[in-house]
């Protein structure tokens, strides 16, 4: 739900715990009997779900999960080098 959330400090872990509790509470209030959380999200829509738990939509959130768990590693070294070069050109966050 929240892509690339850092988990380095106790406060970071507390944030993810609070997010999980919020999701569970929302699911308990809005889910149908025997409905899984993912099924509820599919039924009401991701935008409505995120609004309900107080999370803003982020462009890094994908429209649908990967359809195949197979990951190709062709050209891994070249793609990693491109990423490292792009990362080096970006200004550091404060």
C-alpha cells in the first residue's frame, strides 16, 4: 500500500504498525462477511480504500499486481549500472 517505506528506526516500525491497525479497522468496518481484505479493496476501488485509511495516492502505486512471479535477470548488470548513474545525478534529499 505504501511503497518504499523505510524501516530503520523504532518510529518507522511504529508507523507501519499503526498503518496495519488502520487497515484492519477499515476492513472490519467495510468488509463483507467472509471477504478478504484484497477482495474488499477490489470491490470498493483502491482510491476509495486509500481515502478511507487516510493515505494519499502515490504514483509509485501500481494499477495491478504483477501477473507472473517470474523475474528475468537478463542484462541485470547493465540495468543496475544505469540506475546507479541516474541515482548519482539526483540531488540528495535533505
